[in-house]
């Protein structure tokens, strides 16, 4: 099992992209990737919305997420969210095995 959290950061005048760039350039994103239980931490840019950045954040389990939320990194992230005046929408998914009927549609 794993838990995937999709975070959509939305701002104005390129602020969401600037936030993601600062997360990467400052090394903060790499620190999160190195946390025990982190399986994925990647930013994506929607082609149809230049003011939004999607973060796909996947964790081994809820305990790993809770440790991340209790870490000092969260204060730094919250500060950057404030700096760039970002608003968020969040989706959360728990992994499941892919049904055999879907596997035939996956091109490897």
C-alpha cells in the first residue's frame, strides 16, 4: 500500500512555478525525497493552466506522512507558500492492485 497526494498550487503571475523552482533549487525538495517513507516527490506543469503547478507526493504509509508533517521542513514549506501567496487543492489516493482487465491497456 502507498498513499499518493496530489497538491495543486495556484498563484498569480507565475508564482506557483517560482515556488516549485525555489523548492528544487534550494534543495528542500531533495530533502523531502530523502525522508524515510517518501516514494515520489515531483512537480508537473499543466499545459492548460500556466498559473498552477501539480505536486505528486507519494508515501509508504500514513506514519511516514505524519513524520513529514511534524518535521521542520513543513515550516519552511509553509513559509514559501506564504511568500508566493499560493492556494491549494488536494486529492488523496490509496494504492490498489491494478485489475487484470486494465493491464492489457498498458504499453511497456
